[in-house]
C-alpha cells in the first residue's frame, strides 16, 4: 500500500489548505488504495468517522477533545474518511 497518512501539523486555514492539496495528490497517485473512492462513499465515511473520532483520539492516547473544533480535528476527520469502513 503506497497511500500513507498525511502527517502535517494543521494549525490554521493555510496549513489546512496545504493538507487538502496533499490529500488530493494522494488520491491522484493512490486513489485505488483508498477505501472510499466515490464522493458518495467518502461522504458516508466522513459522517461516520466524525461521529467516532473521539474514540480514535482516546484509543491513541491523544489528549484532544473532538468537540472543540480546530483545523487539526477537521484534517483528521477528512483523512480518516479515506479509509474508514
């Protein structure tokens, strides 16, 4: 599998834009490896991952409250949706 997580610190609007550019490039290069290749599938996974992301943070011992909106939480949700089943 060539598609790797985009490990970029996302702290503001400009770094979020850079993250989205990197994610788009990953889809161009490795889209066949994404679990959710269609907009329909991606949006469904995005919804489910948004509901479950606090569990991800808790299970990986990250002291992040997903209810406090931040550019990083948005990036984590979008990135998670590419592989969430």
